[in-house]
């Protein structure tokens, strides 16, 4: 049985196997029932052991039905059970992102 049959990971290069190890696993860290909160970004900051994610497009509950919003969430991997919080921001339609410097993140935005 291969790793992809066990976990869903597909490795096409030995360097990926060095990152995941010989027996990678999948684990549900957090679940939100009100909106699809874990869509993109997936920015891990090792110094704080936090994971930053962006939601899918959601209808803004404070605006008209045609206005959309993307939520940014910080998942704290230091707690047991793991906790997460929505981060208030003025970033419009956040999408993907990357580590920026030692302990910063850069969120990219998408158009309407």
C-alpha cells in the first residue's frame, strides 16, 4: 500500500517524502459550520506555531446580498484542543499567502 492510498498525499519527488516522512497522516484541526472557512492560504509560521488560512467567498452578513467577503483565520497549534480565531481585517477578498520574513505573512487578494 502506498502513502497516497493511506493519506491522500501523492509524492512525485523524493524531497517531498523527506518533508512528510515515511508515514504522513491527515488530521482535522478545526471545523466551522457557518461558512467554508478553510479554503486557501495555509501559511504556517514555525516561530509561533500558527497556521493562517483564508475562507472561500462568503456573503458579507453586514452588507447587501451581492457583497462578498473572505475571512482570515489564525489557527493556534499550541493549544489542546487546537483553537482558532477570525482576524478582523480590511483586506478585501484575501486569497492565498506566504510567509514574509521571520514572523510575518503576506496575503494576496483576488478580484471580484
